[in-house]
């Protein structure tokens, strides 16, 4: 995807993801692009969005984007900080999380995710950060949104390792596995949006951005990607959305640069 007039592919992807969050929703957030999207939503159209990070911070309102779930700003700005078991047992498995926002290194046609290894598990080419809480979020959140860049290396016909289940080998798999959540309801990329077929769970390209095409999405996918007969065209970022997102990234860069200067005299 080429940059649009005045915005970048990553900015378009982040804005499109943020727009999917309703005000007042309880959202379990991953680090990286999911965190940027959720905090953009909180700072624009969804000020009552309740953000939960895996470290136990509930209702956090970070001033800048966190480097990790252990970032002190998450605890300092949270409504409450609870134990890790409580986050998973009471909030997530208790059905109190509306949306789980995840990223991954790989995704397959049934929205299963890999964040563990690339290559053979015993001797991988790349060892990734690992599962963390992603498998539980994918299983128990009311809905899951996935944010990731779309390339043949990330949208693959077969995962190196299945870290988190989307729809397994088809939509019936979730019920078979006893998962209470609806699973991935949207995969937001730098080329557009994919949603699962309600019958099979297979991802279908249903929406593109200004300046992207379904042909580009097909070329960036490692399996024969299905394209909806009628494609939605997602509106470009507004000036307000871009201003807020860019200011958030600017403040984040400055804060992290200060932290580095303090840590390395």
C-alpha cells in the first residue's frame, strides 16, 4: 500500500482499527499496534473505553504508549491494579472483557495466530516473544480484533506454530474446544479489513482503503484469498484522528528518549 494524501499505511491501519472500538467497551490490549489503536480510540471517539493490560492494570489511561505490559505509566494511570490471576479468572474468563485486541507474527486463513516461533519448534529460525495471555484472550474475550501488516510472510498457508486459536480448522472448532468468545471478528491490515465467513470461519477480504486494491491483498496473502463481491471503501483518516495519533507518537518518542538518557548517563 502506498501512503495516501497526508497519511501513511500504518496510520490508516491504526485509525481503521481504533474506529471499531465502541465507547464504554472493556478492552484487553496487546502491546504495539493494538495499543496504539486502543489509545487512539480512547483519545478520540471513545473516552470511556476501559483498557486492561496483562500486567493487571484496569482502566488505565497511559500518557504515552507503553514499551511493555510492565511499563510504570500503566500502573500510575490505572483505576486499579490487581493480580494476574484475577485479571484472567475474574475479568477475562468471567466474561467481563468485550474485546481482545491482538497482534501476531503469522496468521492463517482461519485466523489462528502464531507468536511463538518461525520454523521448527525444536530449532526455530526465529524465536518470538511467545504466547503470553494471547491464547486466553483469543478463547474468552467477547470478540477479538487482530491488527497486523499484510504480507506473504505474515499471512501464511500454514503456521509454524499455533499459539492462539481463531477458528481452528473451521468455525465449528471453537465450540469443540469449549471457547466462550466469538473469536476474531476482524483482521485489520495496512491493505484493508478481513472478516470471517460465518459458516466456515475462513477470512474474507471485505473492505479496502483509498489507494489499495483487492489484487494487492490477494498478492500479499499466502493462500487463495477470497474477496467479497462488494467491497466497502473505508474513509481516510480525519485531520483530528491524524493530529491525535501523531501527537501520541511524538510524546511517546520523547518520553522513551528521556528514559534512555536517564538510564545511560
